[in-house]
C-alpha cells in the first residue's frame, strides 16, 4: 500500500517531468524563432542595460524581463494599413534547381506598409540564397507576410520572411550557408545596410549549419554578430530610412528583442534581373 508521503513524492516527480518536457519543447521552438542569434551571442549593451545570451528566454519562448520593468506606453504606429490579401500557405519538398545567373544583377523590392525597402542581391557570392528568393518571391511566398522581430540593443536588425509571423515558419527546405568569409564582416560585425539569412546554427554546440530557409534580417545599424549568417545583399539608402523609422518606434517587449511596435507587413515582394 502506498503511503501519503510516497504518493506526494510521486505526484511531485510527475509534475517535475511534465514541466521539463514543456520547457524542452518550448526551447526547441525558441531556437527556431530566434535563429538569427541562437547560441551565438553574449552581447552586453553599453551601461549594462540589456544583455543577450543563449538561454535568455523563458520556457514559452518570450523574452525574459530581467530588469523587472515593462514598457509604460506603446509608441504610435508609423506605418499604413496592410493591403488586402492573405499569406499563401506554400511549402516545398526540396530546394529549387539552381537557375540563377551568377553574372547578372538582381534586386528585390519589398513594398511594405512602412515604405519600400530595396535590396541589391549578390548572386555571384550567394547563388543558392538569391536563387531561393527568386523562386519563392515569384510564387508570392513573401506577399502579405509580417516582419515579426526587431532587436534594438547590441544587435540592430529587423527580421522578416516567416509566413507564420512567429519565427517558426519556413519554405519546407533548407539552403546552404554562403559567403561567410565576406570581407565586409570584419571584427564580428555585420555592418549597417547588410541583408543576411537567419538560421538555426548553434555556435556553442557547432551544430545547425546549412539551415537557412526563408527568414532573413535587415541590419539598420552595425551589429555584433559572428560570421555565421549568409550575407546576400545590401539595403538601399531609401530602404535604410524606412528601417530607421521602424526601429524608432521600438519593440513590444521593452527589453530590446520582440515584435516591432510598427506593423511591418510586406504587401508585395518582387525580384528583378538586370
């Protein structure tokens, strides 16, 4: 016969095991959502106001409020209403055949609710990445998608390209890392104006190479990041102005990493070859 004390210990053990299972599942979701900095960061903002490190997220994947503070008010949304339409639920079994012309110039135009963001793509140095976006954009994959993440301390990026808008979405296939030895990536810095791929690489465990999908990040200010994320183009001057406007509105967590307060939706994306 089981005593009351034994029963209590059994229930406590089962509760602990359930908590561990939930936390592990949440950590897996968080690693994907936070691909741009997963496992690679130990960045401290000047004055120690905000820090990022592996594991600096609660079990549910949200940013932990280490300072115990919360934003007192939400800045005004500087962006327009999204165009009518819905995200296409597209998924593909494998990377598209490599058809990009490495000698040609490609541009990608993101018509967003906050303004147009033009990107000059580097097909010569990142052919798989440019080829993938040429394929996806022509399928309407990015149309009506929301840019789901803004970081505002140490790392200054807007992350887009997820049809789910959660950080967990992708095209169903992965592409290889490319151009990681680009001369622009000096001293562990991705310079302002860079567009690069998010991925699931964990530098600490040295796992997760070649896991790029459709999520990418736009660097609006020099950002401390190791060269683990494919740089595949540059942002136009007018696009940088749009990004600065988005960044000025801040992000929702108040901790330097969360959904942008600006409602950034890509109404239409196009890729042009010249």
